[in-house]
């Protein structure tokens, strides 16, 4: 997965805010409970009271401000809020603006390029730091008792030795697992979802492909997967580039090609 580089759209902040308001207003398909329905009805006609927001107009205005503020949070150090409000007032009052549409577009495009370059630079710095820290950790971790390092650099510890068969490269597996970063932060867990995962070994990261083939059904292993056997620099945002991944994995079953899951 490639990191997502987002260019911030100040020029369309209002439209994004209104879109966010639509999401806030979305309701589940199921019927609301009577008490909740009454509360929603009261709120819709402006009769309900919120501290500091006595009227419907103020409630709606505050909601839009919340949505716009959320959209602008990621660039809060790049903008002057008073100037943002000044431009909004002038635009809504149909006053003469300080910029033409063409000038605003050029400024916005230049800012987008600046923010993209800034984000790429941060990603590159994070990638280097994570790689250095990961290599240092693995060098020490591999010296600990009970931890084996394979030729590829994968490290593993047998928590429970299985007694069943071992999967092959073309097989699928049914597993329970928990994935964390070196700081202990969980980024994925079948335990949290409340059900095991079923996946083909050909479709997972190299560290899993190698590690699961070491296991027998009924076994539980702990893996430390170097960035080169995981996502490398192309990791999803919740992981970050060049991170060492730590997994505890239980192999519950082997799914042969063509077999029903």
C-alpha cells in the first residue's frame, strides 16, 4: 500500500464542511427509539437547549464551524484564522475581494505543492529513523534466548509448539493474530474483531509467508518482521514507513486451494 499524500483544500473548506455536516446528520437505518425521536424533533425545530447555543441558527452555525475547524486542523500552523473569517465575511456579503479567482487559484496550487513537499520530506525522515531504530532493535533482540533469526532476517519465538500439519506456500490459513509496532501500539487484531482471519499465504507480506510455513496447526508464535519483509517505505499511514512489525499468531487451520473456508 502506498502512503496517501493529501494536498489541503483551503479553497473548498466550506464545501467540505457542509459535506461533513451531512455525515454528522446521517442516522442508522433502524427506527429510532421514541425518546430519541422526540429529542431529535425538538432539536430540529430549535427548541432544545445546548449550553451557549440557545437558537437553531447558533446551533447550525456552531456545527458548521466545528466541521470547518476539523478540516483546517492539519494546517492550523499555516493559516491565520482572523484572515480566514475576514475572507468569508467578504465573500458572503458580496463585497469586493482582495484576490481574483485566478489569483486565489494560483496561491492555492502553490500552497498545495508546498504542503505536499513538506509531507514527503517528513515521510523520508521518518523512513530513515524507523529503519535505523528497527535495525538496532533487531540486532539486540536476536541475541535473546529463545529467539531465532532466519536467513532472511525474520525473527521468531515459539510460544506454543503445534502438533498438526504445516501449511505450504500455496495454502490458505485460518489464524488469530495481533499486530503491534515496537512501541506496543496495536494496528491490527483479529482478537479485537472477535473472529479469526482466513487468508491465502500468497496474498500476505513476505514475513508472514515465511513465518506461517514454520508453524504447525495448534501452534502460537511471535514474529518480529523487518521492514524489508513487511511494507517497507510503502506502509499504510497507521503503520508508517520502514517499521518493524511484531505479530503474535495462532495457526488454527490450513485451507487447501479450492477448499471451502
